[in-house]
C-alpha cells in the first residue's frame, strides 16, 4: 500500500511561438545565447518535476530532452519512486 517503488515516466512536447522565434533568430545571427528558448525549456522542465513530485515520492530521476522538428522538443522525466496516495 504505497511503499513499493515503481518506475514512472512523464513526457511533454513543447514548441516555440512565432514571437520568441523572431527575437531568437536575430540573437542567433550574432551568436548570442538563445535565452527565450532556454527560458521556455526551463519552465516546462520545472513543471514536469513538480508533476512528478505530486505523483511520487521520488527516489531518483533523469531528464531527457530530444529535439523533434525545427522549433520543438520532447521532454521526458523518468525514474523511480513510491506512488503518492
């Protein structure tokens, strides 16, 4: 009853928006950091961690970020934990 560790996986696909894309394209021309994309990814990573923490008492976790097409990525948090009741 809620004491057995089990594997979990939570996935989210995120895409950039046209406004962010416009500004980041200009920054990229000058070789600057793409802060808009970093901010977007960080926001969604934090949300995935929060969702996992609500669902599980996490023992360990890993994060996987896979680019899909131009402007989108699949974020997956996976690991092991005890399911919260």
